[in-house]
């Protein structure tokens, strides 16, 4: 299999709604390109000025504080009303990803791969497993031994360090992963993270007993992604643009 090129766009700290808007814009462009190119998906020799219609893109960001709920969870309005009574100063969104409620905020590395799985392996289950392997490899680069369980995501014993929630349309992916770096874990105290009772959360900083920031984790994650998906990356100069 040939090595594909994926563009990385670092959006910095961004509101959840804005991040979702950028994701959907890229997905729409990819679906349109599929129609135009017959799903050949040729994205080689692409310049930075063409970053908006690339077929394969990694969006890297941190979010302002937000609770998101996936399509499998009912009672969204009731849950939001309960959380609002706590005066937490955050946003709330019901999303199209899989999974239940979780939190995103500063200090958490979020990556949204907007990629065509036809270029890799056309299997949602395989894609999720590959993302888990990327996250485990990223943790390993900090000498953190992480693994998987019967629950989706990446864990250290009974504590989740990284969450995964995705969706795909005609094999074009949306949503992605969140890796706890040095975020305030107390935000998770107000919910049952991902709807899993009796489990906790942790971060690279808490596990390593030293400060590990999102900036520290970005390159290890990208390198782990490239190794798992057999791709190379180019960094876009139009990172903050739509």
C-alpha cells in the first residue's frame, strides 16, 4: 500500500461549534470531490492554498469547556438542565458521534481526522481500533503503559485517559479523539464519563507526575498516527482559516 499524504491543521483553542463547522465543511468538500473524481481521491502535490478541499486532513485543537452527548444517549435536555444548575460556565452540545456524554476543555488534545477510509481500511471497527493503537503509542512515548478494555477508548487500569467518538458518511470520517494531557479533571466529576459507571479518568500529567501539555503531545500523536495509518503529513499554513 502506498504512503498517503495527510495535511495537519492546528486550530489552536477553539469553541466546539466552530470546530464542528470546520469539520463539516471539510467533509462536504471531500464528498463533493468523490463525486468529481470518482472516489480516486488523488491528493498528492497539494499546496497549502488548497487545504480546504484536501481529501485527508487532521484537525488538531483544544476546546473551550464543553459537555457533548452522543447519539446513543437520551435525555439530553434533562442532563443539560441538571448541569446548568451547577453554574459551570461551559457549553453543551448534542452531537452526531457515537458514545455518551463526555467533556472537552483546555489541556486536552483533540484530533478530528477528516479522512476517506477508502484510502486505508474500509471498516469502522478497524478504524476505531487503529485510533486506539495511535493513542496507546502516544502514551508509550511518555513511558505510560496504556491499553484497551471492553469499553471504547484508552485506559490506564480503571481510568480512561483518552476517549474516541466517531461518525462516517460514505467512508468520510467526522469527530475523533480526545487525549487528556494537563486538563482539569474535576470537570468529569459532574457526569458519568461516557456513561460507564464505576470508572475514573486520568491524564498524562497525573500519571507521569509532571506537567505534559497539549503542545508536548501533538507531535508524538501525529507520529503515532503516521505509523499506524502508513501516511506522512504536511503542515498547513492556513491552519486557522475556514
